[in-house]
């Protein structure tokens, strides 16, 4: 008889392609996990997994069934969510994904507020790039995302929370005293330092500069904004910084910031969840809390 436990174990192996790590994810021993998957293959009458020279690969049937198993498990979680959604407040497990260019600047101020306002919320955090978060949300591995919009996926609902403006950051030694505001053309005068491929912040900066390929763009190896800021501080180029990062990044760096002329470039920060989720009204309430916390942070940063 097919069981949700078997599907959950197989889903874990399909995601991590490793029996040991899949067993850890499922909090079971590796032999117990392997036995359940063998039972699943016996019940279905097809081979799902190939083992070759220490590698785990899915058969064609395994790939097809893994996609359907993910949807079944997501639907099963939605059933549990229906019950949780009957309450008046956000409670129970919440698997929350945040992109790296937001997490260090929002979570330190947000998490204490969440703990105070929603003491019964069991928050599980996941920080990675947008493409991975969206896939995990669609597959049911995550419940809610905080990221830069838009999200191009018909099965996902989004809600904009606030605008995060970009500022130009350059070494303090290169302050341009005759300029009141920065312009996109100014970025062509020095090496532009951006996050490596896969980060949405990189794509947004390139779109603002109307650039896709240019000799002065450097995205080599930088996976976080702190590294970029230190490179700028040491005279290696300039970059675009989101306003939410200024309070933290400028405190430990020797850089000069300039606002851009209107219309100022910005990214839209918002939430994303599956359209099928019955907890949407709680997520909207959660988004209002985030927007309120960040509005206060922005006011403090501008007053400083």
C-alpha cells in the first residue's frame, strides 16, 4: 500500500541525491529509509533510483514520480494548513525562505518582533537565491518567501510590501563634491562591482544601467554584499547598494554614498506563497508586520 511516509522519503532522496543526507532530513536511519523506498518500488512495480559509482540518479520513471510526489506532499501539507488557518493568528510550523540580499538586513530586527507577536509560531528559515526558493515553494518545501518581486510563476501569489531604493557606493577617496545626485552614466567611469551570477540584485542593477555585457562589470566570485562593500572601500570599484543595507554595511566601511537623480532606481520587496495555500490571510498579516518594521528601520536610518 502506497504511503505518505514512502513518498516523503523518496522525495528527500530525489532532492539531495544522497541516502545519508536524505535520512538525516527525515530523522530516520539510512537502512529504514532505504527499506521504505524499496517497498515503494515494489508497490509501484518500477525502479525509481539508479546507483552508479557512488552517485544517486533517478530513472525516467523516478523523475516523473518525484514531481508528482512533491505535489502530493504539498497537498497533504495544505490539508494540515487548512486546520491551522482556522485560528485567528499565525501559529505552528512556517518554513520561511529569504534571499541573501535581504536576510542580513531584515531578520535581525524582524525576528524579535515575530517572537513577541507570534509566540506560537515555529519558524524555520531558509536563505538562498531566488530561483532555488521559488522552486522549493512550488514543490511544497517552503511555505512563504521574502524576496524581490516580480516572481514569474502562475502558481504563486505575491504581495508587494515596500520599495528599497538603490544608492551609489564609491570609495571615500573618490567623492565627487560637484555632484548632487548620481546618474547611470557615472557608473561607466569605473569598474562596477556586482554579485555573481544567480543573484537577482545583480540583474536589477544591470537592468538599471541598461547593461548586459560590459568590460567594466566585475562579478567574479562575490556572493554577498559585505564582500562587495569591502572591495569598494579599498578602491577596487563602485557598486549599487540597496537602502536597507546601508545601516549595517556603512558602519564598518570607508565608502561614500550618493543618491541617484529621480526617478531613483529601486527594487520592490514582497512576499510570495502558493495560490493553493489556505494560510494566505495569515501571510498577508505577516507581510503587514514586516512592512511596519522596515518602515521604522528606514526612518531611523534616514534620521541618523
